[in-house]
C-alpha cells in the first residue's frame, strides 16, 4: 500500500522522544507562571475551562488553533503561539509532506480524485484506523491512535475563517471497498452525506459503468490565493508537489473530464445512500445492477434455454389396492 498522505492519510509515526503537544504545553505553562497566573485565571482570560488549560499544559491534548490565537492575544505574542501550535500539529510528518500541508491550509480551492480510498480529509476515525492498520500492521494500538488523531486534526481546515472550497470525485469502487467492515463503511458513507451539507464541500461519484476514467491514479489540484494551481500526486513511498505548467494543465484537463463523466451531485448522494443501505442489510454488499431491463432480458433467456432441453416425464407409483 502506498505511503499516502493528502489522499488517503497513511503516514508513519515519528520517533520524537517528547510529543509536540507536551512541548507546546510547557511553553504555555512557562508564560502563565511568568505572569503569576493560576490555571483558572488563564482560563478566564482565554474564555475556556480550567480543565482544558490543564490538559494543554500537560500535553494530554494539543491546543486548538483558537486557543493558540487567544494565547497570542493574552500574552501579546503576535502570532508566536499560533505558529508554534501549527508546528506541533505538523510534527511527525515527513519533511517532504510539510509543503503540502501548508498549501492545503492556504488554498482557496481543493479538487481531488480518489480511486482507492476516501480522500484523507473526509475520512472518519474508524475508517482511517482501518486504513492505517492495513498499511502498518506492525504498529501498536497507541501508535495507530496517534496517527488517527493527527489525521483528524486536518479537519480544522474547515473551522478557519476562510475555509477553502473542496470538490471531491470518488470512484464508485471506493464505496463498495468494504474498508474496516460493514459498520465502518456505514459510518463513513453517512459522514460523506453529512459533509455535503456544507456549502463549501461538493462530492461526485464516478460510476463503474462510465468506462475507463480519464486518470487511474488519485491526485489533488490546489488553487492558491494568487489563483495559481499546484498538483499533488503520490507514489508508493512518498507524495510530490508539482507546480509546473504542463503537469498542472494535464491534471486539470483530466479532472474536468472526470467531473463530466461523473454522476451529478444529487445522483451521487442517492448512490451513496443506496450503498449505505446495502451495507446495512448484508455484510458483503454487491454493486447493484442499474439496467433492470437487461436483467429481465437475461432472466427470460435463461427460462427459454431451460424449455429447450429434453422433457422427462416423472412417474409415480400407484398405491397398491
């Protein structure tokens, strides 16, 4: 399985001796004690609860972006804690993946095509865990949990003041892949339906009966604030950011063809609901036959073939008087 990030979110654990959350928490504690404030006093200034401050300081929880921004305001740090917190969130990722994360946070639009898994930023914790366990069976439960938490933190992108628009095309085979089992897939499909309620998120399904897709491998095209575009692709071992005009133009053309051949948003949601219902009623769902006329024709053909065979009379013994 490819060591995927932006598209599937399958990254390895870092070997850091101390977690980034603990390092960030220590800095907050030092700043608080320098002001001679108690945790309760700091919590009141940050408009949050004291237990939350305690969890942040001890590293049990990585602070939210809003918490870091409030710390900058309270301590007069001018963005120091926001940047520190972002570095903590990015820690553990390979160096070559950091540029993509920065592009993702600064993008005005993200267009992705997924042919293997649900796009990483739309995965549920249970789905992400199943993907990680398949990719890294040697990792411990604690390590997998940290990977999933890191994966979920990328959702903060849509909590920002100016979130990007996200347009995702999923190949239909992704819906029927059975990742993690029927229950996990039901939860994942329900999440896909829920997120499309956001005006910033659009979702289409490329149906299996549409033929060969314009591009077989997953990719993402990001639009930057200056309207320029960047292509992100993945190989077996790493991801790659490419801003060359030729690569971006080719990817954009392929994406437009995929979008043209995909189901409409309404049809896509209907198919996702149908798939979710199939997972509810049977453990191993099958791709539904769309052309029922063809199905009836084949049934008729089978009936006629049976009639053409030799007829053998059955004999019953008459009861003896």
